[in-house]
């Protein structure tokens, strides 16, 4: 059987794809990933606040921004939920937005530890290069 690091994650792109997307530069991956982790909660808070304030235009921008940043490392439900929030906001239909926001928060609870592990791995690899 294969070792655990080669197992496919339900939430994250595989390391090979992530590295390829960043020109095989582990230090760049670590830098961008660190920024994403650092700004993730404020971005999610912004999304929640725009939903509570019924501000569709700002929600569209916030969801698009989150989707783009997350797309460097994530796939699946995280990207799908952010895209659905963006689309919903674009159409001005925010009725289901709170439920999608809750689902996105729950997905990020699963994703964040994996992102933190990836950051440690990339930072350690960058030092070794």
C-alpha cells in the first residue's frame, strides 16, 4: 500500500499540482499559502457580514476573491460553495446564502488543518532547497 502523503485529499489539490501551479517554488507556495491561511478567517467573516447586511454586490466580490485565493490549493466543495455564493450574489438572490455560508465555514474547518500541514511541508522543503 502507498504511504499516507500520496492519498488523495477530499479538499486539497495534490502537492504535484500545487507545486506546478507555482513553478515548483516551495518558498512561493509557503508564502502564498501562509497569506491565505492568515486571511482566511477575515475573508469568511466578510462574507458572513455581507450576507447579514444583504449586500449582494459586496458578497459577489468577497466570494469571488475567496474562491480565487482558495483555488490555488483547494477544490471540491470549498470552491463550489464559494462559486455558488458568488453566483447567488450576482443574481441578487441571497435567500440561501446563510446556509451556503454555514456549509463553507464547516468545509474550512476540515481544510484548514490540511492547509497548515501543507504549509509546514512546503516551508521545510523550501529551507532544504
